[in-house]
């Protein structure tokens, strides 16, 4: 058979004009034409893809990225917005061993090819077709993928490889080989949020890139084959094997001597691992909130937040921000000690006399010391919501077996209780004169809880909402010295239900002025007041004053703060009171400049009338009484603040949320305290109320701000101090009422002679005096 085939080939060679030879030539010509057509289509497809790859302008900016800088009003740097957690270093600032290891291991013809190594690519294609998948990407192609993963794509497809090749050729036309190496080494990812060789050196060896030796350089370059697979932290044996392969490649390409290799390849890994964190700055929640807004602003105005070197000047005062951070940290930690006792995490004895603010609460919280273990139903619910429970069910365990396993896991229960019973807090301070946000503390610790309790969290505000109801009443003509009867209230709702606000204290049945009712935070009076002014009107006034993002349900219970709102909205609303009734949307940025200091945008306060000046002054004077003789007296008694201030406490049902907002002519500051999960509450009224929790944060802050003159202690409100109408001492008032009932003449009810008052009706001030006479 073989001889027959050879004879045919010989015959064709002797007689090229034979038919078989002609057919062979036709076939070869057809194949050639087909190859040319395919090549033309391939080239055309490549040309079509060019517009879908990064432009030369984008490529030029990739190497010259300038991060945006956030600055405080007093010129301090608050944050730098970088694309990733990296620090750019020059090629000359890197150890030469890094470059030697990279070129030897990844692309030894790097300095000879134009961005594509055709020989290596052909070899990779051949091996891949034979079943041995190999990569043929050059350093430049890898750089293209690192810089533009979204533009180029991640799929194993011809389109992705063509885009990668086109981008690599563009890069080579713009950058020198040294610039390509520098850019590559500064952008390549190394796990653990470390980008670039400098952050990798710090993460794995606790040193800078210029200090890396040959072994350390080979270890890091070896990771590039597969960062997770060759992770030296989790897979040290693989990392050593890969490191030694890199060393062998360095010997092969004459970048390391054989003798040195024999010494180095036997040495173990010597890691000094420490995860690198991006610098938080003094206001991380504030910076993160602004970053999201600035990305949109930059896109709309043709800028890149991470590359164009924008300089953003904010309203934040770094001194006040530091005081806010300290107040939240100090007071929240003291409160946490009480919470740990109440939720059974510690014994009551931990409340030592060092906790001057809370040590006296030991007796009140001792009965709750085993509350966590006693709430079995709540604990079961928490367990079923965990990933560990879902994993146990996925293994095939029944609910009972999964619960039994997890309840026997002491470490699991400890972590669960710690997560659920970690007290949280938020604090914000705004200048009411211009709406400038001066301090913003979103949580106790940004790393532990990045959730922002100033702007993101919506919680019921409790009694801190009451001033909006009183504002609505004042707008309708009520006066601070007008009175309502302190009595049980029942308000019929739609559907036949009846709302009975729970006061907690016994009602007196006597007249109480609106000023005193607000100071003492009387729910019965506020409930009657909202019945008179209307819940819808109260909601409209609250919206006009600053509660503009949260939905307010126009129902009677709104008066007691049942609609969830944000802390920023509430403090902004109180700022309207101080600003003579004019609302100013909180301002976070004053101007934006480019890196050449050209002003791109400026932001000015815009005032909008919300309530009358008279109503605002009436509120201020009434809320002074909260501090002087009401639920906020700790501001003066504990923190010694004697400045002209006014404020309001707030507590929600079961002490789930504690609020306090303090107004000063130059600054309004407010705090919220609670747990992230509102099923966990500050159960004891002795510390869970806003006057015992959130007040301490605000009081601490203002105490320091006034002492350091960051806020003028001599500043006073424009609102005059009105003389309150005299109200009888409760004991004498009750005795007088008893004597009148026993010995006085029996008369039909008469409003002018002390008879009953219809529900929700306000007595004018002059009629109160008439009744008292």
C-alpha cells in the first residue's frame, strides 16, 4: 500500500499535467483563497473592535492618575479617593530583583517585542490545541487586562484576546518599556486589598518595595501565576514551589547565578503578614457619603474622581469632628458596660466606681443580668438568621439538630451575642446659620460598622419629634403659656381602633402650660395638641422644617415620633428653629477645584421659610425649659454647661432608641443611641432613656466645644426669655382641688369656674388666670 502511494506521488512529479496533480493544485489554491478570506475577515473584525478598546487618552491618564483630596473647612486632609488601595512608587524606587524576577518569569523577551510576542503566542496556541492549555500573554497584555478589566472582558474568547492585543499595541505606542513595567508593578493585585508592589511588600513582608530581597521578590512575582492558588499565607508549600520556579527562570535567563540559586531555593518562607487598611481619616462615614455623591457629580461634569486630582473643600471642622469622635467613643463605651450587664455578657460587678456616669445604675440593671439567656425565643430567632444555621441545614441536619449543635458551640454564641448586643451611636452637628455640617460620626467604629447612623439609619425619633407638633400649634396661634388638661387621652382611629398614648406617669387632671408640657415631655398633652392641629398639618410642618427624605405617616401617633427618620433630618429640623424659622438644606461641600486650583463649582446656602419667626422664638424659649427644669437638666447638672442652650430628649417604646438634640445659637448637635437590631433594646428605663444615653454624647461634645472656644459660650439666642405663667405646686394644687370638691358648692360645669374642658381644647392664657382666681 505504501509503495502504491509513493508511485502515485512519483508519477505526479514526472507529469505535472496529470489530472490528479491539477486537482491537487486547485485544492491548494482554494485553501489559499480561503485562508486569505479568513485573514481579511479576522483583520476586519479586529478593526471593528478598536473603538471598543480604551482610547489613547484613557491610556495616558492611567499612568498619571491623581487622586481626589477631601479637605476640611480648616484645611486638614480628611480623605484621598483612590481607585484602589495602592501607593504608586517609581521603578527606580523598587528593588532591582523585582524587575529581574518579573521579566524572567513572565516575559523574558519583553524588551524585544512590540507588545505581542508572536512566537510565544503561536506556541501557546499549539499547546492549547493539543490539550495543554498555556497562556501567551506578555507583560503589556497583562497590564491591559489589569487596567481595563471591564473594557476588555474576562471571558476566554477570541474577542477578549483581540481587545487585549489591540490595547497592548496602543500601550506600547504611548509608553516606554520602563513606564510599562512601572505601571504594571503599581497596578497588579496581590490579594487582601493590596494593589501594586508597594502595598504587597508591606502586606506580606512589612517593608517597602525598595527593601525586598531576591527571595521576597520571587515570592511576590510567583503569586502572579495565580494569587489565590499561590497565596503564601494560606498555601505556603505551593508558594515555595512557585518561588523556586521563578528563581530557576532567573537562572535560565541569566538574572541569577546558579551558585546563588543553590543557596536560596532551600530557604523557607519568612512572611511578616499584616493586612493593609486604607487610611480612614477622622470622618470616614462623612467621606464615604461624599464619595458616592462626588462620583455622580464628576460623571455629569466630565471628570474622573479617581484620576483628575480634584480638590474638594468641605464644611467639616476637623477640631469639632475630633471632639465628636471622642464623645461618641467615650460615652458609648461607658454605656456598653451597662448593656453588657443587662444582656448577661458581664456580671454587675464590672460597673466599677470608675464609671462615674453609670456606676449608680448597678442596682437597676442587676435584675436583667441574665436577660440574654432567659429570652430563649428571641435567641432561637437570632440563631436561625445566621449563616451557620443555614449551613447546618444545607448539610442535611434537622432544625432541632442544627439548633442543638449551635447552642452547644460556646464560641458561636459568644460571637452572636457580641454582634447583637453591641451598642451603636450616631452624632452630627450643623451650623444653623448656614447649614454647614461641622461634625459627622456615623458609628462607634467604621471598620466594625460602616453603616451610617447619621444619614442611612431610619429610627423612630420618639419625643424629639414633639417640637414639630408644637411648631404647628404655634403657627395656628397657640402660645407657650396656653394650657391643656393633663388627663388620659383616647383618640378614635379609622377602622374602629382607639389610640391611647401610654404616658407612664399618672395624670394630674390639672391644666398644664404648653411650655411646661414640652419641658416635661408629656405625651397626654402632645396627643391632645396633635388632635387639635391635625396630624397632616404636623407632618407638613416637619417636612418644611427639615424632615424631607423620610415618609411621615399622618396619624395621631406621629406626634410621639412613630415614623422613622434620620438623625441628619432631625438635627437639620432643629437648625430651622434656631435660624428664625428658615430651613437650609445641610451643606457638606463649599467648593470643588481641579488640581491646578481652578474653581469648578461653589455651593451656597439657600434659605426657605418654614415657620414664622415668632413660632421659632416660642419654641426656643419653651425648649430652654427642657434644659433648665425638664428632661434635659443633666446638661447643666452633669456637664456644667451654662451657655444659652435649648434642646429635647427622646425615647421610643421599650427604650429601643435614645435621642437628644441640643441647640446653641452657633451649633445644633444631636445623637442617637441604640442597637442595630431593634429587637434588642436598652431595657432598663434608668439608662435607656435619651436623657441618660444620647444626652451624654451631646453633653460631652458641647462641654469640650465650649471649653475650647470652638463654640462661643457667650453667644445667646435672639429669642427673648418669656416669663412663664405661674402654675401651683402639685401637692397644693391637688389639695385645693380636693377641698373644692368636698366643701365647695355644687355647680354645673362652667369653663370660667373650673369645670371640665372638652378634649383637645386649649385654654387661652388669660382664662387660666381667671380660673386660678
